[in-house]
C-alpha cells in the first residue's frame, strides 16, 4: 500500500501522510534557518561589530553541535524520534521568541545576542540529524532518491521564500521583523509534528554502550572508502564554501555592493532559486544520473569556480547573477550528497552516520566561520577572502576527482 501510493507521480511520496507531515515541518524549519544566520549577523553588524565578531557569534551557534550531534545520532537509533523533534522545535521557538522580545524592547546587546544564538544552536543540533534519519524509514527503498530530492526541494523553497518573507518584514519593522517571522514559523512548524506518526523502532534486547555505538557509526565512515571520500569533500565544502558566505555574505553585500537589509535578503532568494531549478531538474531526471559521485564532484568543481567570481563582483546586479549561478551548482551538491550518503549507508547505523553529517553541517561550518571571520579581519579584504577560499576548494575537489576513480562511479 505504501509503495503504491509513493509511486504515483513526481511528488508521489507526498501521498504518504507521515512523510508529508515531516516535509511540512522541514519546510518550516528551514524557512527559519534560511534567514536565521543572516538575521543574527546583520543584527551584530547594526550593533557595530565586524567580521571577527560575526564569526564568533556563528561559532557559538554551532558549538552545541560539536558536543551533542553524535550522541543525538545514537539516541535517534534508540529512542522516540518524534519526541526529539518536538523538543527541538519547542526549544527553538522559545529562544527565538525571547530574542524577538529583546530586539523589540531595544534591550539586545552583542553579548545577549551571542547567548541566544548559542542556546538556539543547541535545539537546532538536536533536530537536524533526526530529520535526516527519519526519511528512509518512511518510504520504500526504491523511492528513497525521490524522497531525498523532494526533501531538498523543501529546502530550496525555504531558501527562496524565507528571505522573500524576511525582506519585506525588515523593510517594515527593521531587523526585529525577521526575528518575529522566525518565531511564527517555528510555531506553525510545531503543528505539523503533533499528528506525525513514525514506524515502531525495532526493539534491542542488548544495548551497547554510548561510546560503542558512536564508535560503530564513526568506524563505518572510516572503513568505507567511498563514504570516507564523501566526508572529506563535505568537510572541504563546509570550510571553504559554506563558512565564507555564511559569515561574510551579509557584510560583503552591505559594504561591497551597498545592499540594505531587505535587498541583501533578495540575494539569498536568488541563491535558493538557483538550487530550486536544479533540484526540480534532478527530480524529473534522476534516472539519468547514474554516476552520482562524478556528478557530485563536477558540481563542486563548478561551484568553487563560481565562488572565485564573487570577490571581484563589480555591482549588486553582477553579484545577484553570480549567486544565482552558484545556487544552480548548489542544487546538485545538496541533492547528491544526501543521495550518496543515505543510499550507501545501512539502516542500522543511519542515525549515527547522519549525526556525523549534521556535525559537519551544523558544527564545523561555524568553526570555519570563526576562522574565516578572523582571516577577513586580518587581511582587511572581504573579496580576497571569499575568492581565495573558493580557489582552495577547487584545488581539493580536483585532487579527489583525479585520484579517486572508484568514487566517480558511486551511485
């Protein structure tokens, strides 16, 4: 019954009630995240901070993930995943509400903003690996690629709609408007979790220790050469691609092309639009993508090349076009890294492997942001920092492309 429902049409997996509810929740959650980091960085910029302070704020926002992502991955293989999602959603809503009230009352400071970001990062870190681990349990194996792409489409839509919603809110109410929008979206996302039902977890008569289960997940990554290569590329992309734009993007838009808060969010909308275009192409043509490893590396190669062009962008319009092109490559990156990871990981260690993935995406990115922030402050050149990190990523992916022949054929 489940398989028949899932096979009807491009978005057939959305006919599955539990997957559809998770998709709605994911859409709302990422709608918030698509403006969350931007809002915090823009807030501290308005408070007079520079790139190094922005980097520190994003670092503490991701710091909880360094400590709890792996344990949460183990927990997601052992306890009720729905309860973990409810905890993550509720906590994130409360913290965002408090931040909104502080900003509206003009009582926010760089210190209190950093504290709010850190606590918020804790609840985000709880939910992220759990969402990814749930997807394979809700759809038949033969429809997993389709489900992953539909999930990424939710991310793409969020990257488009989030800034598109936040931009007018900032124009109307200032930066506080972005935080109030986030609080409302967290509340709406909670409603999708209330009726969510997940398959019963297989009971274990003997539970290994937490350390043993963590070692199992990390050991799988280390011993599996293709997954290990994938994580090397993911690590490089987080440090050299995600982190520079995450911490320097708002400041670059503000100082280099004279963008306002509202017009800067439009740049993020174009980035998401590019990802949406390629995600929709993959959704309709995934059967043609046989060597996903090769496609993944080609997407990274093109993305790194486009990133090099961001630094010398001469105007707001040029930057907008470059970011749209960057988003086109990002659509392949987001879809294929999930497909390669989830398609080549056994279900019994999925939660733990996805927690390591979350550790990279949520925890390592802010660590990279801390380093990038200080580098930009030291070099006193945002363009050189962004283009230089793009060049470093290009070198890394070309080395892997030339040396890892087996990874090219991975599907």
